[in-house]
C-alpha cells in the first residue's frame, strides 16, 4: 500500500494459514501472514466441506442470470452438514457450529432472497444458535466474521451475466468470501464461470482470482 494512503497491517489474527495462503497470494502480493494461534482453527463436519482452506464446489446449471435453484439446493445441503459439526477457535476451544458461525453470500439480491427462504427451515431446526440464517450480498457483510463462508455466484456462465465482468468477478467478492471467515471459505458456482473471456488487463486479474478457488 502507498504510505501516503495508509498503513498495511501485515499480520491477520483471523485467518487460518491455509486460508491466508490464498488471500495473501491473490490480493496482497504474498505479504499477509497469519498470527500465532490462527492455525488452531478448523472445522469438523460431515459432508464435503470440512477442515481448513478454501473450497471450490462446482454446481453445473444453465440459463440462470441472478438466481439459481441448483446452487440454493447445494448450499442447503452444505449448511445442514455444517450445523451437524463443530469448529475449534484460535484459543483451541471447540464448540458446535451454529447459524451465526456460517455466513452465506451472493452477488445478487435475488439469490440472497432465495437462499434465505431455503435456509430458514434449516436454521430454525438447529439445536443451538440464532434462528435466522446469515445471508447477504457482499456489500452488506463487511466487518462480520465467523467460522465458515459460503459464496453462491448464481450466474450460469459469462453469456448469462446480468451485469458486467467487473461486477460478478470483482476482486472484492472472492476477497470478502475468503477473509470474512476464519478457517473455511467456500465458493459454490457453475464451472462454466471459469471459462471467462476477458478483453482487458483489468478484467484478467479478478477472473484469475476466482480461478484460484478451483
């Protein structure tokens, strides 16, 4: 960071080293490091997302612009598995995963509304924790943190994007998905989004950042 614009804090107390390896390389030129204790964090849950690090969850679909039933179904399945598990924090304390520990993110309000509708039944049946699931667009979750993030991209392919490459592939979105959660960020998306056509160098970097998840 330019010294005239602020101070770069090179140590994160939130991110597990496996998560920070992605975040640092993709967004901070490899200069961000995890603080001692961050490596204690991990998730122990049934299903395909557990442990630490970033996870890519491909969900094939077609014809979707700003919402995807296919991704919503996949997210609900992952959410149920997570609520059946536990996580260990940076102090080495293990506790059950609650709806408060899982943040679900989407780029479009339509997908957020679909996800909330589908997740409420699961959240209200959770044995512990708040009854309302956490789901929002990236712009509305700044400052929140917890154990797990699930980012649902909703759009089927570049040809079906309702907005520009710069919006859907914005560096801020995978950065927030990775950095808001301590040990297990996940991207749920159509694999066709990795086949992106770019026309400028400004479009190449965010497209490359998404590819690092896969």
